[in-house]
């Protein structure tokens, strides 16, 4: 969805709920571009997609990496979208939501979701991050 601001009523409520859940579940949220999409066949003949995401700015979480290597296995959520919209992913401003977990062999694996970059997403993430930071109030008394 290129511009979530056009949504109304139930569509907007559903989108907002899904976005809030995605933000809350993510270990890393970053702005950037997909610079490369490759596909390969695994030994079972399934097509897997490998994306190279160049990080321009981190909105939430921490990483020192300037590039993320993301893999979408055949049959996983989103693999059909990558297959069908491969060209649309390249060099377009995107937001990546990453959740780290343990793979079958215990190695770290990254589950990810890509979305078109929008002011709505950026503002929502920044608002949530601001709520996490402690704030300090300084009270200044003046006497006349």
C-alpha cells in the first residue's frame, strides 16, 4: 500500500491495528531500498528469494549493518509477492520490519515484512519509540 492515508473506516482501522502489531513485534525497523533480488532453487526444487536491503536510517532497534540480507523461503508469507512484484521492489523507498528468531538448526533467522515508505509508518514508529524513552520534567519556580 503506497499511501495508507487514503484508507477510511474499517480499512483504516484494520490497517492501523496491523501496523501497530507489526511495530510492537519488530526487533528492527529501518528505512532503505532493496538493491538486489535473487532467486535460487533448494535441493527440493523450491524457489527461495534473497533480497539485499540497504539501510539508510534505523527507526527502531539497533544495527550497525548498512545492508541486510533477507531470505524468503518458498511458501512463506510474502514469497508470492516477491515473485510477482520483483521489479517493483528494486530501488523504491521501503520500510523493513525485522523479527529475529531461532531457525531449525538454532542459528539466528530474520523474519521480515517490507512496506512502501510512508509518513504514516515513520510517524507511528517514531511516536512509539518516543513513548519508550524516559522523559524528565524540570519544574522551575519563580517568585515575584
